[in-house]
């Protein structure tokens, strides 16, 4: 389970870095997490 969560986090981070702040907000909304 932990490995799966870490993998998902790595993928999300990679997407956020690749796509920029707009996508980061969108992902945060989908996950229900508030990122600054």
C-alpha cells in the first residue's frame, strides 16, 4: 500500500512540475488537498 501511495505522489509531482501551477491547483482540488 505504501509503495502505491508513494508512486502516485511521485507521478503527481512530476505532472505538477511539467504542467505548472494551474494543473497543480486542479490536482489539489481533485485530491481535496490545499497546496500553497
